[in-house]
């Protein structure tokens, strides 16, 4: 019996590329799945202080769904830096706007550890596209059928 815990070194990590289709996927469940993949928590040799996660490519990010009344009631806030400069926008406006992929990007970002250089590095391994195509075919990404993992992962209109 081994009495030591195996710990990965950064040079020993083999990263994979995965593609997830976000069409009709519930935002929170999808973001949680992506955050686990980015951190590497799906691996048996997960090491918290090493970047051992995969590269994740998400397509059809503009077709994600919210449960309940979050589409109208969920509000995203930001500050412009000027006095009284707190701005707000609902999830419905962002999904219908110019950058609909930001809804999923913010959800994943907020599920990673806060204020850490490792989390910032892991977030750079996330690629989100509003359309159905992506330019990462050369990496031979593995497609994961997120909708088939659990019946609750997908919400139809």
C-alpha cells in the first residue's frame, strides 16, 4: 500500500480539447460542468495547485436557457468608474444583444476560485462562440453530449 498522495507536476499534465453544444442547455448546470472541466476536477489525478484542466470550446452560446423567471429577473451589475456609475442589464437584454456569450462566460468565471492567478489562467482555456462553428478543428476536439448526461440539463421552450 502506498501512503503518499500522487501529486501532478505541470510538465506531466496532458490537456484535451472538448466541444460542448450549449443549445437549450440550462446556464447554471452548463457553467458548473465547464468550471469542473477547466479546473481538472473530473480527473483522478486532480491537483488543486496545478492547472490540470482541459481546453473547453462552447458553441451556440446564444441559445442557452434559464429556469424560472431568471431571464427577466436576473440582473447583471457593473460600475463605470465614475461617481454614480452603477449600470445594470437583465439577462434577456444581454442574450439578445451584441455579445450573448458573456452570460455563460460570467457564470463560469464566478464558479472558479476568486482572485487567483491560477483561476485567471484556467479561464483563458475557455472559448465561447455564439454561432455553431468554431476555428479549433485542428486540435481534434472531443465532442461531449451535455444534453444526454442528465434530463435536467436541457430546457425546451
